[in-house]
C-alpha cells in the first residue's frame, strides 16, 4: 500500500527579508564587520489530498481511502519526542489523545554574523 499526499496553497504567499551590516576599518588593510539578517515567512492554509492506493503493480481501482481538505499535523503526547503525523482531512483529526493543528510552514529566522575583511 502506498499513501500519496499532495498539498498546495490557494493564494500567493507573503513574507519579508532584510539585513543590515556595519564595518569598521581597524587598519588600512583590515576591517571588522558585523551583520544581522532576518526573515519572516509563514505559509498557512495548505490544502490538498491524501489517498492510499494498492502497492506498485497493484490495481489502482482498489483505492483504500481518499480524503481532500486542509493539511494538519498531530502530536502524540504518549511518546516523548514523537514524530508528527501529517495528514489531509476535511475536518481536524481526533487522534488518540493528540492535539491536531493546522499545518504551517515557517521559514522565519534571524542570524547575526561577525568577521574580518582583508584588503590587498
């Protein structure tokens, strides 16, 4: 049995990215640099489909289940550091004592870098 999941966003994503840097020349041939960069990009509202079909070489007419809707993930508190189960469903799943939430892809972050620059 193979489980196929496809997801897409119905609208255009929106995010910000920016950075700033400062340099200070210590000598005519060397400078010290400090740079900060940040990004905010969260994607919500992923929708798609999931289907369990017969194994490769099997008859595709025998689809075990098919579901369309939003992409969710669920945590299982019974297992420490358990992986998340990603699923597409038309309504939030009611897993075994888990907490289901709508899936969010988050590329947000911040970085701070320091270094030296040498001039030849």
